[in-house]
C-alpha cells in the first residue's frame, strides 16, 4: 500500500512545472522502496511456505530447523523494511503525508508497532549467524507437481552417462545432448520448458556435473540464433558451445557507458563490407578473444537508436589494437580496443544495417530458468567461516547474520521467478530488483569480510587472489566487487529503469 500510494502520488503531483515522479531523486526513492517491498514479500512468503504444524515431531527431518531459519530471515528483513517503506511513502507525499487526515501515518504506526511486537531484528540476525556456523542453509525444493515424472528417468540416465566420462570429455557430451544450453532451440539446445530445465539442473547437480561458463558467448550466440543467417549459425554456434571460440563484447566507449546509444565508433560502407573506426573500452578477455560482438554507427544522420549496426568482428583482423587497463585490484582484466579502419565483410553483419540497437537489447524468447542454490554467496560464506573460527563480538555477529539474511532473500527472489515461469508467467518485479539487491549483497558482504579482520589489513602487502593469503584474497574480492554497481548498467540507471518501466513513473 505504501509503495503504490507513493507512486500514484508521484505520477500526478506537479512541482517546478512537471510531475515529481520525473525527478531522479523521487524515482530512486520509489525504486528503493520497490527493492525493499520485494525483499519483505519474498522473506514473508518463505516463512509461511516453510511453516510446519506446531505439534510436529520431526526430529532429524530438518523441517523445524528450516522453518526457524526462514523465520529468522523474515524477522531480520521484514519489519525494518516495513518501517522504511512507510517512511518513504510519507517522504514522497510531502506535507500531505504528515497530516493526520492522510492514512500514511497509520501504516507507519502499524509497522513500528509490529516491529516492537515481534522483537529485535538484531537478535534474529545473531541467530542466523549461529545457524549458518552450524551448517544450516535455506534449502528450497521446487514442487513440480508430478510434471517431472515423464522426463526425469531419461534425463537421469543421460546425466549419469555424461558423469561417467572423463572431465575433459563432458563438455562435448553436454553440447551433443543439448544439456549445456537446454533453453536454446534445437539442434543447439532442447527448446526446454521450465520444468525440463529444472530437472536437468537437478540431475546435473546430483551427479556433480558442472556446466562450463559460456561468458560473453552466452550473450553473442543467442543473438546469432535469433537474428543471424543459417551460415552464421553454422559458423559460430557449435564452436562457441564447445569452447573453441572465445568472444568479447565491443559495446562500451569512453563517452558511452550506460548511455550506449551515444556511441561514436563509425562503420563506413566499402566494397564487400564495412570499415570500422573508433575506440571501445572495459572489454573483458579482449586480449585472448577470437571474435567480438560490436556495435557501430552506420548512419550518422539517423536518430541515435536507429543508425547502429550489429557486427561480428574477427579479433585477429588488421587494424585492431588491444591495450590492457589496470584496475584497482592491480590486475588487468579489462582492456581498451582501438579499431583503425578494420574491415568487416557483409556476411558478418547480423540482421540488417540499422538493426543494432534492437539486437543489442534482445534475448531468446525461451529464457533460462535456474534452480536456487542452498549455498550462500562467496563472501557471505567467507564471513560465516570467520564467525566460526574467531571470537566475534555481538555487533559483528549481527552484521554477519544480516548478510546471511540478504543473500538468502536474493536466492528467494530467484525461486519466485522460477515459480512464475513454471506457472506460465513472465518475470515479475522480483526479477528486476534481483540485480540491484544482488550487487548490494556482494559488495556489502565482501566489505564486511575485510572489516571483520581488523587492523591486520594495515600490514597487508600485495593484493592477490591467491588463496594461500586469505586476507589478500579477501581485499581483492572487496575491491573487485566495486565494479558490480557499474558494469551492466549502473545502479543509478537501473533504478531509473525500475522506476519508469515497473512503477510507471514519468520520464
């Protein structure tokens, strides 16, 4: 109610000649309220779903343990969240929200009272730390309602056959069976519906078979599948799945980060193809990539979003220079790429000239559905490890527990998205806020891990990912996660998008 009331008001209230919902400050406040509301919903829903009868005697079954864990996640999340959203509602309403006549204060009073009645979120967080140290994690099993019975025996038999192979032979077998990318269309996948995808995931997990990460190929190949020619599909898809081709992405430029449509790399028509000139930046694995997906402007007179074309660029082409960019970790995982009159033949244009913006935003209609892992994220698990091996004070144990709660909520958002897919529905608001909350979880937990180790940081020498030096690796992780709120769209831009596309606030 608080979120809807604030958003509805922001859509009609005018100040300074425009609706206040168009102001970024209001948009971000409403988007943050959305993040909190979805977190509260997911945690409360899970506590209810995990409930067991009061008189249950299920010693050793783990049901009561799981219920207690879910309830502590809810207590650590929901009541503070309700208070914050109620305060946000009053803030958006402004003076009218501070009046006795408006109902907003009733919701704030109710949230404050419920928080007082239920008890301390800090106490719940401290219990979560104790449970996590003891090995408890929220294990969520998706009930497929018997829909898996027809496919599971065959999937299990196939996975067991793959698991029996030598590790270096498993990738080809996964590709042959369509199990590497089951959501892709045949012959490269199975065109699998959500149920089949989940069954394959479950059986691979049971057998200990790990899919290799496609990295940028996971973005490039779906575009080729959806919009490329038969010749492009034959040339690129299978070698990419087998790991024979490594891809990078030439999208971002020094002056075009989140505002990708303002890119300046130009492509000029020549006999048999195009000549590309410009500079790209923040390009992972460019130093070893075989091919790149590249956006370049082919019609400088067209509107920003209309004059862009999607190219496949051979990274061994004359005129390409790759320069490493050293990051705050001391490593060089990114690169800048200079294109100096690089020739790209016509058969490496995807779709038609001018279609690039549409292609850059597209994905396969049959989206990937994934299981939620019971394991917490890397830094949260590391924080739990520190809590298990060091004598932390109560404040620090509360901080660890809050990170356990947030990481669990992020996983629950994924579960809710999966259930929507199983029900034949498209993604809801929970999927849109998942990146925002996931970034917060990873950044905050990696920072906490370093903070828990006190002044040892002041004596640290070289920063490294080397596991033999845990503190150095922990600091590397904290520094490296700073990119997460920038890469793939900054947090601020994503909140604008959430405000406009989900909440319907004016541009």
